[in-house]
């Protein structure tokens, strides 16, 4: 892989599914996994096999049926977790990845785990060594890394790489980081972990302050070469970094991020978003970047006029490249004459200037009374003109 290749690690089926109300059946998860493979993600985290028989079966099914991406299962640094994950992933063969994690921050060490630094270090190293006995590709996550003392984080990362971790993941578990600080942490690790070049540095950001995508992008700029996230940003609490947003930011602003390459098929983005929404039962907010219903809908008259003259006046992404049919110009009270005329033409009407003037003023009256002016409203207005004596 080149220096600029970014590994896309999708955890929609694990961290995304942890979101309250998002749980899916094994059949639904399999369908999503197949679509993620078409989308071209590099790694699918299919579940947490030890947590339930259903999750175990689902990881096993995905490992058996989905080809292309690596299939990953999550485990704590505990033998029963690691054994369950290894067993669920067996059918993936060389394409299997095991993801072990352990919290490293002081607050988690003290209150959740009641363990000191040395004990945490020992458990992490043993977890990685045990996972390595089953599967070559081992990822280690230092849970709550962004709130961990950087010196301790660097020491533990160095040790897990020595133990065989091939990817080291730096999660912002509680969405506490801010971009420049998170990027500094990544740079700090590059400067202080002697064997860092032996592993891929990954980031995994949560969205509690709405910064998950920004933090992920800052970390990529600082050298991270795997990014973890979910489709539509679903996940614990306020969710995970939305992969479609990261991908489109990198694509659209290559000038700002450098020429980062991914294996993503952009044209599959919208389809994947819609499938995840249907299967998880979680609606996508209308104004969500890239995949929300309004992402390419222009309402203001000035904007609609601009779009009709040249799309790029108000659009930085061509919606067609990610699977949308076209930009939309919904007719509302904000619309101007240009959008009205355009719609009337699309409906097949060729009208005189005076007729359009009349329709335009009636159109504004309707717009003041309801949210949208529909084609049926326009057709009635045109018929009104044609039957005038
Ligand atoms: O947010 C987190 O820290 C996690 C880890 C298990 C990677 O989801
Ligand atoms: Zn997470």
C-alpha cells in the first residue's frame, strides 16, 4: 500500500448497531455487509461475538459469505472474548481481523477497571499475544485514548506493537477531543513510539461535540492511515464519525488533505446510506451532509437561479457521482421566477411572458400558505390561465 492509501474501517455493524434502537437481525446485517463490500470499504467490523449468540452467528455468517473486505470481530483482552471472536471469524481465513481493546485513561483505570498502569499494560500485551495465536491481523484499541496521558499511551502502543499488533487504534471514545489537539496527539505518537512504522495508526472518533469528522480528518492530516466510522454516523450516544462525510471531504478537498486514496466506490454511497437507514430503522436527518434529503436541494430563489445557470455556483459535490439522480429545486415561497419557469418547462408547458407573470404571483400566494408548491398546484395554475376568457 502506498503512503497515501487510507484504510476505511466500517463499524456500522458493531459500534453503529450499539446505538439504542438500531439493532438488526443477522439477515439484515448480512445485507448491509454485502453492500459495504460493494461500497469498497477495506474492513467490516461485523460485531462483538462474545456478547450474544446472535452476534456470534452474525459475525460467522458475514465471515462465510462476504468476500473482498477484511472481516473483523471485537473482543476485550479476555481469553473468552478472543476465543469467541477467533471462532466466529474462522471462515474468513486470511481475511480475518481480530480487534482487541482495553481502556487506558486514568478515569477508566481507576473507576472502571481498578487497575494500575502496569497491570493495564500487561493485560493489553497478553490480549494481543493471545489474539495473535489465532489470527495474524490484530488491531489493538486503547479505549479513551484521547483522555489518556500521552506518555503512557505511547508506552502501551509501543508494547502492543512489539506483541504483534498490526493496527493501533486511537479512539476518542467520548468525543472529547478537538481537532488540533487530536492531531497533536497523533503526531506525538509518531514522534515517541519507536516502532510505530511497524503498524498502521488508526483513529476512531465519536461525535459528542459534533467533531467526529473534523477530528478524524485532522488525524489523517497528521498521518493516521486508517479511519473508523459508520455509515450515516450512527453509533453510541451522538454517534461515530460519518464515513460518507470523511470520504467526500477527502475527495472534494484533495487540495487541503493531500491526495489521499481510498478503495471506495463513490457511486455506492447513497445506496449504502439508504440501506443502513432502512435496516437499522434510523432515519437520516434531512439536512445531513452528503446523504440527507436536503443535501442537494436548493430553496432560495437566488440559489435556484445560480444552479440553473451553473451548478457549481452553489454545489461543491456533483450529486450524481455519489448516486443521486440530480440536484433538486423544490418550489417554495423562497423560489424565484427562474425556478418556476424551469419547472413549468419540465412539465411541458410553453407559456407567454404575461401568463408566467400571472402564474408567478399566484404561485407566491400558494407558497405563503404551505411548505411546498407541488406540480399539481402548478398544473392547476396553468389550467387557470388557459381557461381565462
Ligand atoms: O469508542 C471506542 O473506544 C470503541 C472501541 C471499542 C474501539 O468503540
Ligand atoms: Zn466507539
